[in-house]
C-alpha cells in the first residue's frame, strides 16, 4: 500500500497506539488495553454488552481520561497534542450523535469550527458525502432537529469524513440502517479511510466482514474487563 510505504519512509512507527492503557468501568472492574494500528487497519472490538466498548472508544477520543497509560498518534503523545488537533485526527462517531441547532449544512460546517480546522466549508464535498450514504443534497436545508436516528448517524459520519481524519472510531454506526444504506455507508468509509484506520463496534458486523476491501483487512480484538482487587 502506497500510503503505508510513505508513512514508513517518514520513520513513523505506528499510526495510532496505546501504552499501558487502563480504564475503570465501575468500582469493581477495569479494562486493560493495548493497541497498535497502521494505515489501512480495520479493528472490530468484541465483547458482551457492558464490557467497556463505548467507554474505550470515548477514552481513545479523549472524551474521558484513562486511569493510567498513554495514547500516541503518529508516535506523538496525546499530552503533546491539543484536544482540537487530536479530534481532527481521531474522529469519534457515538451511537447517538449530537446535532446542533440549525440546518444540516450548518451542522456539517460546524465540524470545521469545533475542531479548529483550516479551510473553507466545501459544499460540493458535503453533497458528495451525502450522496455516498444515500441521502439527497436537498437535506442540507432541513432542520437538523427533524432528522431520524439513521439520518443523524450518516450526517455525523459525513461531518467527520470532511475533516479527513487519520482514525475513525465508530460505535454502532450502521445500527438501524437497512441493508442498502448500511452498504452505502461502509462503502463511503472504505473510500475515505483508505489512508487511515478504523476501530468499530457492531452487534452485526456482517456488512463490514463482507466488504471486499474492509473485510480483507479486518481483525478482531475481544475486551475482557478485569475484576478489581477488594481490600
């Protein structure tokens, strides 16, 4: 892969990695997690409900602090990267994305402001992203508060992809989508994240596994919480 070869030639050891990461899930359990991602990697997090998948994604996005350990983006410690810069590089898509007051177009443009990204809002790119996930460009003028859950999830994906992130964290991105829209969404991910990496959670990963590009790269990692010692 050309992107990976270039990345290696620059002396970068990993695209995204954790070092000794530990996260408390509740007073009785913690999660110990090690990860190294390279360009093109696709990682599916496995585990039963309540094992910490969403908590881990939020920690990787720096929306909560770990109890111990470090995060590295292109070999640079998270402590040396301001949060807005981190969130341009590491985009998190929660199960229930937040839509700001205003139109869909203003929500897409808000991603640039929130993450302090340079450059003007690219309306043509926004239309292409919408078409890629099976949404009409006329949706741009709709009040974002009127979106369905599936529409909001796809708008949030478009908002993230327009920032060209290095790593995408997806929490049940295709849940609630029909087969066609799920396939469209995964196709758009494959197109835009060819030079990045994806970590995802999905109760039904069949669409990911069957994709000709992402499925070939996909690996899985199970999360196993550790009971905390009681005095």
